[in-house]
């Protein structure tokens, strides 16, 4: 049985509501909303490529392109760049 290891690639930061962030060009993120929120992903021309509703205090992993940004509808959402390994 193999275990999945989470490798941290940056320091956790807090998203500001409705403010786009590329999270330093990260491609895999661990997101922890502190309240119910909608996460929106936009491409480099600000076109929405997707969105998802997240419940408060439920960790979520999101893969995105380095050039894409994310936005949270609620302030206080925590985000960190990560990688998986075995």
C-alpha cells in the first residue's frame, strides 16, 4: 500500500475576496475556505474557465495552469502551492 505525501511548495497565504491571484504561478493548490465560498478560475485574458462552490473548513485540491488566476468570493480563504509524491 503506497501513501500519498503532500509536499509544500510555498508559504500559505490568504486570498482577498474578488481579487485575482496566480498564487506565484502555482499549478496545484490546497485550498481551505474559512467560510462557504465560490472559487473561480480565469485564464490570462480574464475569461472564466471554471468555478466551484466550497464548504467552509473542507480542504480542496485544485489543478490550474501557471498563467491562470483564482478568485474567492469570500475573504479569509487559505491557499498554498503543493505537489504530491509517493
